[in-house]
C-alpha cells in the first residue's frame, strides 16, 4: 500500500463556511483526509469540529465552499445522497433507538455500497454485542451503546467514517477497546475522520491532527510531531 502522504485525498474540504440560522459557525475551513488515513479534529468546545462533520454530511442549515469526496463535489448534495456515496456519521449522542434491541438497531441502516462488514466480523470486533443481541438499547452501558453506534455504520459499506467523540464519558478499558477497533478498521482500509477531545487517545490512533479555533483550522500536526508540539497544543486546547 502506498505511503499515506502519497495517497489521493478521499475527502478535501476547501473554504468551507457554515451557518445555523443567522449564526456563522465555520469560517473558511480547509482540510483533507487521504485514503486509508485516520485524521483527528482537535480543539476546545465550540471550535467547530462537530459542525465540520455535519457540514460534510450535509446536515447543517447552510454551507458554502467546497467539499469533494473521491473527487466529486458534494457541497450541493442532500444528505441522503452523501450517505449513499459512502460516508457514514456516528454522532456524539450515538442515536441508539431505545425501543429496539441490539440486533434491530444493527440492521436498521441500509447498505449503501458492497463491502460492509458482516455481523460475524462486527461481533469479532465487539464481542459484547453478540452477548447483548436481544437487549433493548436502553439496557446497554455507555460503552456498549458506543460500540453499537460504530458497529451500525460498519454494516453500510461506507468507506469514510466520521466519528464524533467516540470516547466521551467512557471508562479507560472501553476507551482502549475503541482505540483497538479504530486501528483494526484502518488496517482493513477504512478512512476515518475523528473528533476527539482526548489528544492522548488521538495520538494512539491518528496519522495527523487538525487543530480548530473559532470555526477555522489553525494548525496541522503530524502524529510523529505531536510530542514536540505539546506546548503549542496545550495553548490551543487550554489543558
């Protein structure tokens, strides 16, 4: 497989602006995610990280600029067309249907492309889900709900996964399992854009990190430069 730096961009965002009603939230965001990479968006609360993901999915009020997926401009596409093209979004709130059991939640999203993971492969990644297959969504722990939310989009055949705060509020042992899953998905050829507050966790899974402030990308740090950039990162993130 070619080195990540030489692979084509699967996602290229240029001059992206986004609004919620009259509120102008993104101000010219530029970033790219190459085929097979894991890339994180880092930044304080309110920096625009989640809005960037929602803009890629077409689920913000209004957006302008350019969002190209596999070379196709998608800025004017509705969200259902974007999803069918092969982009999947796992929101921070997870979106588990409490009235459905684990199996029903898993089978809910349609397959958009061939190549989605089989249930057996999903259960190999998340053994807890096999054990809880007939449990209602409300009966799952926070970690199990996060596993289910990620598992659900792996069935669809999407190759670009947008994961919003997948470790938020989880116990360290579950965070470790989520990290192992992300690394496994990367080895299988998935491309992942990850919003993450925990940059220590991000360093264990990502190739590169974009830092956002006030609706803009203000820096890009290669993962092997993260330790050397720690003082600067602390200033950005206020930690």
